[in-house]
């Protein structure tokens, strides 16, 4: 049954991706991007990565959509048609192909013989309570062992928010300067 859910979610993701690429209405693209992130969160939930799903829902479907809608409120609602940049397309396809090639030697999803199940998980299960003194293992992993990683992710989101706000504020000042002249 989970395989059918995965196939359905992945099919929806492909359809939404194609519609986003073909759409020239920016509002439609922003809203579909939010739906895409929400479907990704559902996919992560099915794969038992609830912490990643929660982050994807909050950041991808939540704050990113709000920030894109705020930016969209200061622009035109239709995308300007530009000639196709074949160089960028080739770089994107090659990068995607390299990423797919790079995953070929990874262990299969859920493989009990994967290194993470033989070394890392076993150590966390056995020593987490002694080292961290937090009874909830997920909390001890995220707050202590992966604390710098979590701090880094938070810093990236904060930096992105500040960058978007600075860009939007700079555009407003430029428009005010032109209106005052």
C-alpha cells in the first residue's frame, strides 16, 4: 500500500512540475509551488521522515509561499517571454544526470544492511540516554547530536528571509524615488 501512495504522490509531483514550467501566470506558479512542497511533505511522512516533512511543510509550503506572494505583489502577474537559454537547460539536465548517477551506489531505501543501521543508529540507541540525558531519542538527536546542523538550517532560512526583505524594501525605495522626481 505505501508503494501506491508513493507512486501517486510522485505522479502528482511530476504533473505539478510540468504545469509550473508551462505556466506563464506567476500567481499560478507560486501557488503550485506551495502545493508541490506540501506534497513533498506528504511523501516524507510516508517515508517515516516526519521531522523533514514538518520542516518542508513549514518552510516550503508556508514561509516560502508567503514570501513569493509578497514579492509577486510588487511585480507583474505575467512572466515576460524570453528566448530559450539552451546553455542553462543543458547545465540543468547534466547536473540532474550527475545527481542521479551519484545515487546509484547508495543502499536501497530501508535496507537493513545499510551502514547507518549497523553503526550509527546502534550507537545512538545505546548511548543517547547516557550522553545527553534526554529520554526522547529524537529530541536528543536533533537538539544535541545534530544541533549545529539545525542551527545552520535556521541560519539559512533567516538569511533568506532577510535577503528577500532587503530586496523588496530596496525596490520600494527605487519606485518612491522615481515617483518623487
